[in-house]
C-alpha cells in the first residue's frame, strides 16, 4: 500500500478547483474586450498567477505516486493511462494561461488579427476544451475508484471514505474485466514482448 496524500496536497488539490472554475467562467467573450486597459491588466495578472500556481502545484504533486493510497498494486497499464491523463491535464492548464499571455501581448503590440493571434487563440481554445474532457475523465476515474473501494478516493477526498474493497459481485466482475483488459493491452506493448 502506498502512502496517502498529505494535508497540504489535499489543500492544493481542492483550492485549485475554484481558481480553475473562476478562470473558465470569467473568460472573455470577445478579444475587443481587451481594449479596456483595466481588464487587460487584470487578465494578465490572473494568467500569470494561474500559471505560477499550476507550475508550483505540478512541482509539489509529482512527489506522490499516481495512485497514492491504493491498498493493492495497480496494473502498470492503468498507471500509464492515469499518468498520461494527469500530464495532459497539466499541459492544458499550463497552455491556457500561457496562450492567454501571448494573446494579450500580441494585442498590446497591435496584432489583433492574423496568423499569430489566430494560432494563439486556437491553442487557447483547444486547451480549454481538452481541459474539460480531461478533468471529466479524472473525476469519473475517481468515482470509479470510490466504487471499487481501492483506497485511492480516500487518499484525496475528505468525505465518503471507503471502508475497504467493494464486495458487490458486479463491481468485482467489472474490476476483473478491467484487469483482463489491462493484461491484453500489456501483451501488445513492445516492452512486454521483448522480455
């Protein structure tokens, strides 16, 4: 069994959610809104603070195993998939403020349209969209971990604590099918074949 998350890790995780939600809900409807100097300055400060917090969060959280608090070893394919989702989320959460700063910088320099501004806007919008999907996957995976009762949920979530593995025959059957799927994927991986 791996160590659960610390109180600081939980605090960082849960306090980031309102910051992200605020950033999404307060987003600009139109680039021309940046004509308002006060709004432009606020957006730049918010993006810079958001970027700093994401980088600090990533630096701190990478010290923890992907499945901190798990009662049993997690299949390496599952670990790989979870790491891919986490890293992709961080990439999106870094690209969001970074491209926002580029958009603001180009706007201040007088580049309100064109290839550079359109490219920055496209990456910004794609990062936002992908962050929705990746966070959705993350939340669904956490709920699934809670249903299985594998200890991962209780490591990070302060409510609805698990009491142990779920004994429900349907949950156990799904868990068994999940493991079989990971084994099939593992058999297709080049590293496994080389052994």
